[in-house]
C-alpha cells in the first residue's frame, strides 16, 4: 500500500445544469448559499494544520459544457493535491490516462485525468496554501 499523501481534500464539485443561474438562485433562496455566477465556496480548515484554510467550490455548469469531456457524466470532482508534478509522473507510470498538460494559473496548477469508469477528474495544486483569492 502506498503511504504517500496524494489527495489532501476536495476542491470542487461541478455538475451540469439546464440553467445554472436558476439553480444558483434556488440554492440561495431555499438553502441560503451565497452564490455567484461561479457557484459558492465552502470554507474549512485543515485538520493537521488548522491555520490552513481551504475552499470547496460548488458550481453548476451549463448543460452544454464541454469542460467535462471526454466524460459523458453530469459531474466532475476537483481534488486538491500537494505535488501535482510528482503525482502526474506516478499516474503516468501507473498507466492512468492524463488528458492534458499541467496548466499553471493564478489559482494554482491544474491537470485532468480519467478514472477506470471514464469519469473526468480535475487535480488542483493551489497557488498558495490556503484559500483562493
């Protein structure tokens, strides 16, 4: 069993919606979520390092989005990782399908992979430990 820590949290839950604006408004009205065009953020603290704040992004996408492709599923999960380059190297060596190159953005580094059931997974190494800014 591999004891190296790879995924350290969930960074986002993304799902397809017929009308993201209506869904955002429904969740804001009925469940009290503070939504924007990007959904909402849930803040939590790292249990091992309580000073580290993490955000989980909950976000509806347009039903027509191609962002989840090649998966045909209605959802995609984003996982927070500590060492995206090292993890991608391990995944490649293990025969995992890597869909793109690591993208370095102001929010951090991202890459997409497929699991054995063709679910697209987004891996994210935040730019700074803690929060999105």
